[in-house]
């Protein structure tokens, strides 16, 4: 049972480079989210999606783009990486209905030099 | 806007003892969910316990229990019979009732269980 799969696990970028963090879930969840984790600040929501074709901004969306063409996939794009985007990134998914529990991927550690 | 505050950046406890982690939150909502997540050194986020605001009964999961005080907007986590494997960062999180996919996290409390 794969759950939420994030790739890559580690990445080093140079300032100005672009890249896409991949996220896939096999639980048929409608909701998917991206968070970043920085020391002393907990996890902060970047973007989220309530279903295929529907996305919205979270608390810290600047510098990131998302799209949701399928229920399973929710990639996060950095168009021009900056050192301030050095962080650990988590993707999560959750079902609709009463439980509303978010399941997290293993995270991607990104360093921007 | 909702906020979640964990005022204890670090805590330590002796193995087999009991420890309580604090969490307060601010919201004008009446229906919502509260969660405690555990993040061990592996970095994986693991759900520990969940509380629905409309339920007065405190949630329990084996050695983990919460003290949910809705009027005081307080949601503390009690870990009984602490084990070395409980060493981790613990995050308190809030979610509005009808807002799937949007968790608001506290800053985290780093718990060390000492042998």
C-alpha cells in the first residue's frame, strides 16, 4: 500500500533553476496539499486542491505553482529557485467526509545554493 | 484567521514517566478538528490522535490521550508510560470543519525520552 509518494527525496538546486516536486497518491483522495517545514515554524501550507482541476493558494504561495490534472497527481513547480525556498517539502492527501485525516508523504529536502 | 501556538519548544521526560505537551489555538469557528502529529527523526509525519470539537469526550489512543478544553481553546497531549520510541517532534494542528486539505500547524515541541 503505497499511500502518498514524493519524489525526489533530496535535491540541490542553484539559484534561478527550475524544478518540479512530484506527488502521487493511490487512495483516491479528493484533497491534496503541499506544505513546507522550516525550523521553529512548523508546517505552512503552500497550495492545496479540493479535486482535479481545482487549486487554491495557502499561506505561503509565492514562488510556487501547482496544477491538478488527475486525482492521483499534484506536482509542485519552482519556476526560479531562490535560497529562501530551502526547506523540507511535504505533500499530503485526505478524503472527504467525517474522518478528514491527512496522510503525508516522506518529504523532499531541497537546498537552493 | 486561525492560529495554533505550542509554547514549549523542547521537553524531556524519563522513560516510563508521564509527560504533557501544551497547545492553544485561536478561532471563531464552532466546528473544527484538532490533531497531534508525531515526526520522528525519519521525518515521516504520523497521526497520533484526533479530536472533533463537537465531541466533549476526550480522545484516547493507547498511551496517548488529550485534554480538550473548548472554552479555553486548549488541546494538550498526555503521553503515559513514555518509551524511547516516543522521542520525536510533536505538532498540534487545527482544521476547520468544512475545509479539507488545509491544516494549520503549531511550531512544534521536541520531546526527548531519556533512559
